[in-house]
C-alpha cells in the first residue's frame, strides 16, 4: 500500500509540475504578444505624431532669394535702427546690427566695416517679393507648381545644402502669410 501511495503521489506531483511549466509557457508567449502589441502601439503613436518637415534643398534658388532679400533691404520705406556691437574676431573693432522695420516686415543685418548682409528676416507684407512666386499673398498651389514641390503641411523650408541660409514659407488657409529667413552669422 505504501508503494502504491508513493507511486500515486509521484504521478500527481509529476502532473502538477508539468501543468505549471505549461502555464509558464503560455504566460511567456502571452507576454511576448503583449510586448509586440505595445511596440506596435508605440510605432503607430510616433508615426501619427511625427510630421515630416518639407525641406526643399536648392542652392541656386536659395542664392537668388538671398540676393533679392539684400535688394529689399535697400528699400527706402524702412525705418532704421542701429546698434553697435563689438566684433568677436578683431579687438577694438565695433560693427553694427541694423534693424529695418516696415509694418509687418523686419530685416536684421550685420554691418561690418566693408560690407553688410541680412542674417534674419520676417516678411509679412505683400509689398516685398522675393521672386514672382514667393511673396506674401501667393496661393500655396502656385508655389507648389512653380517649384514642382508638393507642400504637405503649412511650412516649406527652402535652403542650401549646408542649411546656413533657410527661407521658411509659412502658409495659412492655403495662402502664403509670412516668409522668415535664417542666415548664418559667424
């Protein structure tokens, strides 16, 4: 009888331990599935919140826009404000930060002894155009067609390869509302 009891107890113990191992396997596979679902949810979440930035790299267009911006800076409409600034590279040399304002437009330039260049601008008036297709008030589809570039959101960045000169075209309700320029200043 003792033998039978030991055998039955051994079989029951074996069955219980097998069942526990089997439930562990199910739990591990369920954990893997849950982890995969979480990863997929995170991917979907990051994909839905990530907005691709429209960047149009074109050195010649950027150079042309920058040249036209320098011409706009010469317009006599602007109210001019000058601020002296110490040159970071040459001791005892004072340069000038020049801010030119007119209604919703502001240009900021750096004037050294021999030259002056615009390094920051915000154009909010239709009075100033960078070219026939890039001016405040232009419809988005006109800009798209003129540059053969689809604009998926409300900002199109046009810049050079190094991104030292970048024009941000900001659209609102399908119309170009403002143009911002960020240039390189050493």
